[in-house]
C-alpha cells in the first residue's frame, strides 16, 4: 500500500518523447534569448574596441581592447559627461516628485470623492492614454515657447505636476478602490476632511502603487529622448539621451565608439535602480488593481 501511494504521488517517470519535447522547447527559448541579448552584448564589446574596428569587425571577440572610447567620449561635447548625468538626474527626480504628487491626488479624487461628472472626468483621463503624444507636441511647444521656457527643464517637469500621465492615475485609482471605505468614514468621524484623510489614511496605504509609479517614472524619464530633444537645444542642458545623439556624425559615422562607451555608462544607473527596486516592482504590480 505504501508503495502504491508513493507511486501515485510521484507520478509516472517522463517518457523519452516528453524529454525530447522539453529539450527542444528549452533549446528554442535559449536561441530566442540569444537573439534578444545579442545587440546588448555587441554594444558592450564594441565599447572596448578601437573605433576603426567597430563597424569593420562585427564579431563578439575583439582583437584589441582599449579604453580610448571612454576617455574620448567623456569630454566629447567640450564638457564632462557627468554634466549630462546630473541634468538627467534633475529631470528624473523632478518627474518622480511631480507624478507622485499630482497622480496620487487626482486618483484619490476620482476614486473616493463624490462630485458632478466624476465618471466623465475619469473616462477622459483613460481616453488620454490612447491619444498619441505626437498630436500634442506642436501646441505644447507653442505654449511653452510663448512663455519663454524653451531650453529650460520646465516643459519637461510642469506636465508631471498636472497629472498628465494617465496610466499612473488609473493605476492608483484601481489600488485605492481596493482599500476599505470604513477607513475614510472613521477619519471623517474624527473630524478629518478630504485632504487630511488622504494624507494620513489613504496615502500611507498606497505604498505599493507609489513604488510602482516611482520605478516606471525613473526608467521612462531617464531613457526619454523625444521630449528633451524638442525643448533642449543648448549643450549645457542636454540630458543623457540627447547628448548621446549629439556624439554621432550622420555623414561620417564618427563617434560610434564613444557613443557605445557612453551608452554603456548610461545603463549603469538603470541597472542599479532596477536591481534595488525589482522586488518592490513585482510586489507593486501584483497588488495594484490586479487582484
């Protein structure tokens, strides 16, 4: 009887056909992963190649190794590349603060407060997610240009403080709806108004949604190229993606080695941030409106 029970729990041994099928599946996945990471590996290897060998020898095994690309790229734009790192950090941190502040307040109003046309406003917010950003580029540029804010960081930061990232608003609305309303009623009985209820009751419970917003805002803002390219034309205010674009001459293709070297350095903050915040990202997505 004990033998029969053990066999029943462990199940039959895998057949040869199942083992072959499993091996083929894993082999296919490994091939797919190799295709996906090949460009990244090639960029890393090319960053350490001499500039004249990058485009002529596309292999992954370099004949010569050099650090000249890093030395030349660091001062390629007549100023240390650390200036662009600081610029990107300023824009990224400002965007995080703006999204956390504006999106959390907007989400609380849409999820908890009762006012006229609340559902209409929420529908408009969701519809803005499907609106292509390029439709708004010209009117926004004209608006900020008339305010003489071009070549400053305000066009990049002001929209963040106006809850224009509807994805994060929706994310927080879905999370707040999972919180029991009895907490709000208890705060109201104690004399707290809507803002105090939000600040002392709802906001501390929104940590998973806030962490998720922080992580996505950091990654998207740090890698954003299109918006800074429109508003920033002076070298001293360039962010990292715009500075990288300025290194390459479209006609001679010079500066490719410096581009790869500085691109590799620009990945370091993203990798460090993602390694630290990975568990919070998974936890936040799992608990933010996806129950």
